[in-house]
């Protein structure tokens, strides 16, 4: 998937490349100090993949409930802002403190902001690996969904996308009915809690939501 993303990026017109790299008309802010953590959430990479989809592929993606991700306007995440937001999350009380206000992040607002929904079926990430062998080669919609999860919705702390996510995508007819918002929101709060308690040098999951 990374190779395909690189190819698509190289083929983009200069103006569109500027949208994702900063370009001459957009200067990235200077980082005044060492970053506290490495971001794994890269919505700009997902945008490049979404631009490469043809009409038929977009229809397949919409059919499994990930269609809103194609239409969203993505940008690179501002690292300093993400650090400030994470520092102001009270994981014990599940609130985000912003200028004297206390906001309560939850799966419902995750639906409103990110666009994926809860369909009522729990997201399963365990099973027999032999059952999911070859899925990515046979189903383009699954490839996009997996990349969406691994790059923006619930990216891992490491550099590899977990193949266990394929268990939640193994039935295309039920994929759109799974509780994606609750799953991804839960992963985000778990990731922030681990980052704070274990003093990690990285943070995954959907910081775009914050």
C-alpha cells in the first residue's frame, strides 16, 4: 500500500502536491523545540489514496460504510497542537480541558467529526489467520478500509498495520454495520492513556478527532 501511495503522489500535479507537502505558498511553522512524540495519524496520506480511486472503487468503499472518508478534506496534523491537546486530556475522567472548558469526547461526537458510524455489531479483531489469507488481493474495498484504519482511524504505535484488523473486514455485508466509531474512539483513549502512563515516545490512533 505504501508503494502505491508513493506512486500516486509522484503522479499528482504540482498544485495538488503542494496541498500535502506545504508547497511554496504555504510555509510550515518552525518547531521551536524537540517534539514530545511521533505522530502515527497521517490523514494526508489517506487523502492521496482516496484521490486515486476510480468510480467503481468508490462505490465499493461506500458500500462497506467508509464512503465519508473519500469526501473529507484532509490536511497534515499540526504536531504542537496535537501535543497540547493530548496534554490536556484527563484520561481518568475522560474529559478534554480547553481554555477553562471541559469537553467530553465520546463515540457520538467521533461519528459527527470523523464520519464513520456505529452499526450495532462489535468490531472483532481475533480469529483464524488462514480465514483472511488473500483478502487484500481479492477485495479492493478491504484494502482501502484497512489503509484507512492503519493510517488515520486507529493507526498503531509501531510502523506496521496489524493484520488482525482484517477479521473485522472479513464479511463485506456486515462491515458497514460494525461499531467503528466506538472501536476507534476506544483505541484513541487507550493510546493516550498508554502514552501518559508509560511515557512513550510515540502516539497512534486518531488524533485528527481531537
